[in-house]
C-alpha cells in the first residue's frame, strides 16, 4: 500500500511540475522579421533583362492601378453598386490600428476571380486572378510580361515573383500595385493595396 501511495504521489508531483512548466514557460519568440525586398533582377525574369533595361520609369497615379472603378477607400455601398452580391463573405482576424489602439473588423468578399479585403467597411485590397478583371490601363491576368512593362514601365522592385510598383522611385514609399509573373512569363495575378490614409 505504501508503495502504491508513493507511486501515486510521484505521478501527481510530476503532473503538477509539468503543468507549472507549461503555464509559466516563456512564450515562443516572435518570428524573425521578413527579409527586405529584393531589388529587381532582370535575369530572374525570362526574357525580361532587355525589356526592363530599356523600360522607362513611369510615375503612377491613383487612376493607373484601379481594377474596375473601385477606388481608394470605396465604401460597401459603392462595392455593392459596382459588383453586386459576392459569392462568399468571410471574416478575418481583426486589424489592430495602433494610432487609435482599436481592433478594426476585416472582411473578405469573394467574386469570380476577384478577392476584396475590407477594413472597417472600406476597401483596402483588391486581388484579381482572372482575365475577366483589368486595371484602368488595360492590364489583366494572362497578359504577357512585355505588356506589363509597356503599360507600367520599369518596376521599383521584384518581391516574391511579383513586379512591384510604388508611388515614388524609392520603394520604401507606399507600393500599391503588385503584378505576379507566372512560370509561363504571363501575369498570374494583380493586387492593388489601397490602405486608407
């Protein structure tokens, strides 16, 4: 009987120690910061070296990047009027606005080949994966790499297989347009980041 009691006490003590360890152990360290964006390397894009080298630097305006007529900070009412009812609506984890110290609701509206992120009821990102949608300059999924350069000129940087276009020549500024290039050397997706002021 004493042996059983001693064994039981030992098991309970081990369980209590384990519970304390898991309760008070330090949290996992935060993930390392993302690597800085890679400068455009024309060699990484098939047939792109000559095109990028000869491409002019063009200054973007807000109208240059718009998909359909959805503008910076467009409202839910404007979105419904332009596109109608979405195929699906989902909630994302809230976005914490550090300036107001509030958590803002983030929703995703999905249409055929189009995904729209809404922060607190305002459009903040539009992503196209279908040739059905085009920018105001006429760029759409499936267009060739040369067409991107023709319409938008020399990109500011290459990030994760996408040509990134910024408001200014310095890519540390806001970069609202990302055009991914597929292995077939065509546009795979177009993303507009339209975060509100």
